[in-house]
């Protein structure tokens, strides 16, 4: 049984819980708690779990005794568990009320081909479940799940290195950091071997994040653990004072949440120069402040960040001063959970000084005249091939691609510091200049005017006749 088949079997169990009124997202969380115990059993890593909380004690029970024991396990691990175990189970409360449903989930999981899962990797299996959850519109999980081809593209272009401190300040399920870790592992194995102390750094300090939503934070912790990452994943609001201590990073990769602060309040950050209720503008401020000089970032942001007036203009101006914004990828629509959201990836580097760092910005339009993406037509790696080739070119000026265009800092300033640039002409839009001229000559014009005059005279005569008839 392949990992994909196991994922499909596990996800189909969600249908069992419909009678309990459990949502897709609640199911993903519930599945995390149960799978943790089973995976620990399969990996022979149950030493940190009390004997009466282990998988075998759960799998042998039935009926009301199973439901009661399961809830005791959640409480015990959440209150007295060690390290990451306690973080995953902290505040855990089951939404499964029917014991038979819980038993079906546990027995189905117990009967799966776990040898194949071990061979392919528990981390890949869990990521497959998270992707399933994100694909369900009703789960609402798409808001924190970035398509894998886009994550991989951003990681490849940023090229994380061993010894670098990488961070995602809005980490969702930790997908960016897992991809960055995978990139470092793959390229390290090819070129050189890390010393034991460097391996320890990669495992415990290289990849970190922060997540605001408690249940999503659990998923991130589980995902990181199954991929062998022990870096800190904070539970909290990056845009609060907590975020002021998140700095000195070599690399930031992120897809911050869209929208405004609840109630319109502004971020409570003393280090922000510009105060605004716009979350994306605040995340952008946080990110370029969190980078050390020379640090780099790839960030997904909606269109409004590129053109918003007032606070937006001030943030962009400071951003382009402090950082070298070198590339903007205009993304197609339909790749995120909300079909109408228009997004971009900004690639930049923190300057060694705080003035005049942006000189030229290259734009690539992957939006205009592109097919509609979605569940039936997913985004794939090959869609980014031409953009990646342009980015990696030794001489960007020599790239022959109609979607690839540059603007100088002076040209951007002349447009009010707007970055809403680089889109090519949409073939579906017919402009007035393209329409045939309805009046080909002066004679035709006079004929049309005469015809209109005759029509008006007919209307006048008709009105006069009606008036006389009423008078008589």
C-alpha cells in the first residue's frame, strides 16, 4: 500500500464522524493525536510516553471504556507530557462522542500497511493528510496551505545553506521550513558532510516559526517532529510584541494571512515605523526588520500591498530603501483557497545600510493569459519553468520572454512608488483602438445624421397627431 493510498483511507474516515458534527479541520487535529501514538509505536519511540497512554492500551479497549480512556490519554499527555509531546496535546479535547466511531478510526489505523508508511516516511504521509485537508473547501485550511510547487520554487530560488537561521513568521503547518530543510539535506549530502555540532544546529535551531491559531500550531509541531526538526515553533501573534524578539535571520520564507486586524486595531509593535491595521503591510515590515544585513526573503503577498495609498506607499518606500527588491512574480489566480485573490511573490535582500538599496526591479507576469487553476487543474512545477530560467539567467537583460520586464527605482517613484507593474496585455480584452471604425468616411457620417433626423421628425409628427386627437 502506497503513502497516497494510506492517506486516502485515513481521510475517508472523516465520513464516519459526520454524525458527530466534526469539521474537516477538527478531524485533522483529532487524527493528529491518534496518529502520534500509532507512529510512536511503529517507530519504537514510545519511551517518552507513559505506559498507560501508549497505542496498545488504546487499541485493546472498546465501547465506553475506549472513549473514557482516550480522553484520559489526551489530558495526561497535555498536562504531564514531555517537551514537544506536551505542546501537541496541550488543551486537547476530543470532539468524538460516539465510541463506535472512535473504535472504527483506531481499528482502521491499526490495520493499515505501516511497513510501507515507514519505508516512504511518516512525514510524507502526514503532509499528504494536510494537503487533503487544505483541498477541502469546507475545512477552511487552504488559507494556510501553500501549493507544494510554489513552496519548492521559492526554496530553490532562495537556496538555503547549512548554518543559516531560517524562519516563517506565519508558519501554518510548517511547510516552508520542511521544504527548506529537505533542500539543505539534499544538497549537503551531495557536496559535503556536516560535523556533529553542525548537525545539531540544523536539527534544533536552523528552522523556526510562529503560528497564531492553536489547532494549526499542533499540526505544525507534528509535521516538524515527523520530519526530524526540533526548532522552536512559537504559539502567538507575530504582529504583537512577541515578534520583536524574532530577528537576525538569514532567510525568511512565508505566506502571511490576508486581511486586516480584527476590529481594525493596529499592530502592537514598538519597532514599526508605520502603524497600520493592514496585516500584510505589517508582516512586510516585520519580515524586513527580522532579516540580518544581507539576509534574504521570498514572501507571498496580495496585490493591495503593491498599490495601496497612504500607509501602503510609506511602507513600500521604506521597504525599497532598506532592502534590495530585485524580483516580483505576479501569480495566477485560483491557486489559493479564495479564487478571486490576486497574489505575488516578492524576492528581496536586506541591505547593509538603510537607504537606496533597490535599484532595479524585475517583474514576471504569470497571471495574464494563463489558464484557470483550481482543484481540477492544479498548479504544477512546469508552470514556473520559464520564470525560474529568467531568474537564474547570468544576464537578465538578455532573457527573451514577453512576460519578463524591468523597472528602475526612478520609474517606480514616478508612479507614486506603486509596484502594481509588469502585467502584459490581456488577449481577452478588446481595446477601443482594436475595434473597426464604424464611420469609414464623411459621406457615411452625413447619411447616418440624415437618417437620425428623419427618425426624430417622425417622432415629432406622431406626438403632434396624438395631441390633436386628445384635443378633439
